[in-house]
C-alpha cells in the first residue's frame, strides 16, 4: 500500500508524540496541574516523577507526616500527649536529567499509641530522589500514660533550602483532657503549637491542623489532618484508649516546560 508524503508526515508526528507522552508519563497516585508552561505534580503516595525532555531544573516541596498521639491508660483519668506536626522543606533549582525517573516518597500516616499507656509513633518522612537530596522529617510522637508529654516540633535532620518545623503537641492533663496535636508546617511558616486540649493550627498553605484533645469518658485520640497534623492523645476514665493517628504528608514537584518534548 502506497502512502502519500502528507500521510507519512502525519504518521511520523503521531509516532513522535506517542514517544513524548510515554517519556513524560507520570505515576498513579499523583495529580498534575498547571497553567501555561508551569506544571505541578502533587504526590500523596509514594511513586515516581519522570523528567520531561529538555527539563534540567525543578522546585520540590515536601511536607512530612505528623506524629501519633500517646495512648491514655494504666490508671483512671490518665491522658496521653499530642504528637507534633510534620516539618516542611523546599528547594528551588534542583538539577534533574531529561527522561530520567525519580522516586518520590510521600509520608503515610503514623499510628497513635495503642490502648494503654503507650507512646505514639514518629511521623513519617517525605523526600524526593534520595534522603540526601531533599527531605522533610516527620513529627515527634506523643507520650502515653500519666500526663503524657507532647511531641516537639523540629527541623533536625531536614535537608532543603527552606525549612519550617511542625508545631509542638501538648501534654495531657489528668482528669481533664488529653493533649492536642501540633499543626503541620508549610510554605508560609512553622506549624501552630497545641495548648492543652486545643490543637495547633496548620499553616495557611499546605499544613494541616492537629487533632483536638479529648476528655469525655473513654475517648480515643483524634487524627490530625493532612498535610502533617499531629494526632491527639487518648483519654482513659475507666478503660484504656488509643492515641490519634498523625496525618500523612505530601510532595509537590514544580517545573516549567518551554517546548514540546520530542526526542
């Protein structure tokens, strides 16, 4: 079968476009948005980012997960402490290579302390490529038991040009209320610290609120909200209760496309 030259051009264009789309395909579990030549891909779960042809620099933002709240238990009216909010980091101008796939790790939630006087778990980390490239560290956990201490927000171990700490979790208060979770950090600053049973607020861009402290009968702690809010402590009046989960984090990759990515 003979093809006209114009038909061959169309077939070549379709072939090249297919290759470009294949090279620029992104992983599931993420959302790509943008306007003009600017694109953003948000990862709520671990996946991969594939660099478009011709792209050499990206901006990456990472929100870590919040710490889990401490369990309320061991004796009546014991209150666990709240987990700290997750940290935030950002680096502009990270060098990347065209048509290369990069691992993106988005923090999952961190479990609160199990029923009884048990500590919560440390918030999970978020990073891009390797932990030495850019990483946001998860929030400290809340402690279980008598007046369990709250987790402390920090940027220790973070790697990135901009670093903001999550908010502190609050200590539990016997016979009153468990400690609230700290707020998650974000691009506009540090996360808000919890005070007593009042949860810390997340930053206006990206950071989630901590879980509020509980004090009614036997109540499990409340989970923080994404991204990075710390869980509140559990409260025991006559039966052990678990702490609330620390919220998950996220990673956002930003790049600018200046031309169609043909090979």
